[in-house]
C-alpha cells in the first residue's frame, strides 16, 4: 500500500451532487487505500447566475492550475447524453481540463457521459442515440484483459444507465484503444488507452444499491408525461418495484481497488523515472 494518500480530483457533473460525492468517496475509501478527494464544478455552467449554495459548500470551482498535484482524476457522468457535445454549456471548459490532464500524464477515469466526451474529444468518436435508455443491471463479458478487471469473473454484473453509445466502427480504427469489456447485449463497458493512462467506463460502478431506483424516480417526477421503463434485472420483485439488488457490489469493489492499485504502479514508475 502507498504510504502517502492518493490525491484524487473529481469533476462532478451529475445531477445529484451530494449523493455523487458521497458515492465516490465511499467506493474509493472502501479499497482501504489512503485517499484524499477534491471535488470540482465547471464555472461556465453557472455563467450569468449564482452558484448554488450546496455546490459551493461541497466543491471547488474548476481551475487548471496545480493539477499536477493529483495522482488521478475522474470526470463523472452527466444526464446530457441527448445533447450534442457543442451544445453543452461547459464543453470548452471540460475540453481544456482533459487536455491538461493528458499533457501532465495524470491517470484519467472517465465515467458514462465523461467517457463519451473524452472519446469524442481525443479521438473524434461519435456518440449515437440508443432506441431506448439502456437502464438496469446487466451481465458483462471481458473481451481484452486489463488490470482494471483483474479478479472479476466473466460474465460480471454492472449497472448501466444511458441514452447513447459510441460508434464501434470508429473505435476499432483507433489502434491505441482497447475495448476491454462489453455487456452481453453488445454495449460498451470499459475501454482503455494504457499509453495515455486513460480509462473509459460506461457503467455507473459508483452507484450504491438504491441509486438506480432513485434515478428512475427522479426522471418520472421531472417528466410524468413520459413513459419510463423500470431498471431491468434489478428488483427482486419487479412487478412491485421492490427489493433492489446490489448485484454489482463485487464488481464495484474490485474495479476501484484495481484502479487505485494502478495509480500506485504509476506513482512508482514516476519516482523511478525521476
């Protein structure tokens, strides 16, 4: 184990700010690695209006200075898959952050929309709308082994919750990107570019047991006129929408443990090079 705590930066773009921060802190600290986490918000998201008090109280405005102090950085998902990247208010700010993380060779973990954004920005990969939201807990299979998936069976469970997928044909033209795992339905789970210390995770492995239910209830409350399918393979009693199951608990623990273990390896590699 590392003697010094890992310093992790997280750009929190999720709708439920406090819950997202609680989730990432919980899964990172459950690895038993010493971890310090700093959360950020994109300042351009609040142009022309005040930053909400909750956001200001639990996170910092994003700045590109002093990023070198981080051992790893996470860009979360965001409920904006239906928007073109150029239509996202904070797109240029996120692009600048990604470029600086890449320049400094800081290990990057991009989650859900964050993964879509990074693949588009760095490699020009387009996202495609799905016919319906891919929502629930699904079996996933390892295609190309990676240390991030070491210790997991194949298949393994993971929660997916998104309206878009990346263009597979375009992905397969980028030789440095490995498609490491996909769902049994043929949708992306994990891609990596080891040379650039990048991981692209399409499942919300930070979610706790109740998170998919909360997401479903939030969408229904926001747009009661729409019909939303309940998360699949999730409830013990689907007809009653009761008994959410934490099928991905092992996957969650193993993945984040492996990610921090990889950060430890990168840290030692940097020390040797210096």
